C-alpha cells in the first residue's frame, strides 16, 4: 500500500533547498516513492491511502548524534552545576554523581528520553552509554532509527577532566570491549537494519593509548561508526596535556584514532590547529548547542566546517528537544560570529537533519528524495506563532516548537500519529519515570548525607525518625 500525503508544504532539505508548496509525497514500504505537485503525484497513485496535509508542513526528521537517554534523571540538576573553566581542575561534570539505577529503572528513564525525542521530531539517535544491553529491547521497540554506541574506558578513580595521575585498570577496559562485542553480536541490524551498534571511547583522558587503539581496530573489524567526547571541558584539555604533552586532537591523530566514521562530541574547547586536524581527517562533529550554552561554552562551528568537518547536532544531557537545539545553535553561532545573517536557518536545518544522518552512516536518509528512507515529520502551520508561514524553514527554525510536531515516521511507519505516540505507553512511562526519579535521588541523598541537596529540590519520599533518612527501595513495575 502506498501512503500519500497531499496539499502540504514539503521541505525536502536537499542540496538545492527545494520546497514544494501544495505538494505531495508518496511513501511505499520503507522508502519515498515520489515527491512533487499534488495533482501529478496523486494521479500516479490513484489507489493510495491519502492523508490531507492542508495546513501542514513535512520536513526531514531530526538526527540527534550525541545523547545519553538515562541522563533525563538529572533534569533540572546538572544544568546548573558545570565544572570550572579555569584551573584547578579535579574531574567530573558535576559535583553531584548521577544516582545508581537498576536495569529496570535505567530502561524507564531511557524510554522517557525516547518519548521526548519523538515528540520533538527526532527520527534518528546516536545513544552513547554503558550497559546499553539493559535497555536495547526498549530502544528497538520505540521505532526510532538508532546507533547504540556502547562505551569503554580504562582509567579508574576519577572522571573526565582530571589532570592528576592516570591510573589504568586493564580489566575495566576489557569489560567495556566485551560489552561492545556482545551488544553488536545480539543487536546490530535489528529492526530490519534500523538498529546499528557502534563503538564509544569515553574521552581521550579516560582511555589509555592501548585501549584507544584496540577500540579503533574493533570499529574497523565491525565496520561501524565510533564516537568519543572530545575537547568537552577545559579540564579534559589540561588532562591530556598533562598525560601526553599534546592537545587532545593532536594526541588522537598521533595514535591513528581520527577518521571519517568518527563522531567527535562537543569540540568546544579547541585551539585552531585542532580544528584543522579534525577537518583533515573529515571527522564528524556533534554540535551540542543547548548543553554548550548551559555550560557557557561555544565551539567554532564555521571554522570546523571550513576545515572539512561534517557538523551535525546533538542534545547531550537532560533534554532531547532537537527543535531547541537547532535554534540555539543558530543563535550561538550568530552571536559568536557577530553576524545577524550567518548561519542561515537552512544551514541549521541541515546540521540537524542531513548532516546528522551522514555522521551516523546513513547515506540515504536525512533529506526527502525519491528512493530515500521515509524518515519524516509533519507539523501544523496554523498556529499563532507560525502564521504567516511565509518562509517555511526560517519560520520553523526561529519560531517552531516541539509541540508543533504531530506526526513522526521512521522507515515508512508512523511512530507518532496525530499527536499520539504509537510505540510506547506514554502515560505509564511518565508515571514510572517520576517514581524512579523520586527513589533514585532519595537513595543517593540517604547513602551520601555529605552531598548538599540543590536549592529548590522537591520533597522526596522519606521518613525521618532517628535523624537519618530512610528510603523505600521497592522495585519498578514490570518492564514493557
């Protein structure tokens, strides 16, 4: 059966910036069969199932090439606890650790992240985390296109951004490599190819040279993409200089780790020479604009593109709204460049769609064209903040909201239709995620009373009888 969306504003996101006003798009199976004027395409498919797209726009779906779904647990907490940008550096992205979760709790929080991603028009995600096997089935069930990048590291006793001595534990590194291999063997190619498994090295200051070279070899043998946090915070730069007497990008180049199937996340604390190094190797860069703004940092996107990098976009921590990320990226670059016209909304859209698909290794997705994968979104244009809808891309990039997105399609199948998520029990997940959050944070504060509870933190389920906090440790309900 061919599905036909008619009478819509269709923004293809192709290299020419083609827009069809009053256009139609035909979807057959997983792929786009045709795009063009409604009369022409409708005549071509007289027996198609027709959806009237009057008052609606169809865009390519967003690609989020750097996120950690489980970090939804820290929403409203870690955003305001950034590490210092000047010495002394002691490691870590927050003075408060993320509460430990059971596998079932982890799965719930990751489903919450996927819900938000879909509701903001995301169709493809690169998830970077450890223990992804705990929630891989739930990720498959979301209907999203995903690269599941299992993480490895072998530095112990500290976290990213610590210039102190590098203490290595080979067993920790081997465990990470084994997790990658197991995840790849079980899940790569699942969902008729919708799920791929990638390789993640945590960061250049959290992995030994030996482990990084092993991970590079593994990435090549598995024929997949890899990712790494790079130049994320100034403490990381100081750590790599302390350990190797080189800047992070110089170090990775020296050991053969840079290549065109690598996604480097952040790249916001870089020297100009490093931008040229990454460009020379055609590295993909995840411009995580919203978290960068929250941290008070900004990468030099224009310079990296000019050097030869492919720039995509990611949400990173605590939020999955790619509409916000796209707009924030546009604003940050205009402020940095002191240029009210550059980058253009069309450039920002390309970062958030086509470039992201390229970074994930999906060459036939990220823009709407005959033969491409049918990964698309549809939103209403008859909203007070979108009328008049004169320049489709500009209006949506500048004024659009995640709540405008009503329909999301991946691989030719609706993941959200008319505002309803079709692949998950949204009410159940929201309820369980709130319960998990209550229990997890209460556990942390009970087990570590020396941690200062952030100002404004809501009351948690506790009982105080003897001056100490007691916490209900009841398990989460059955996993969906």
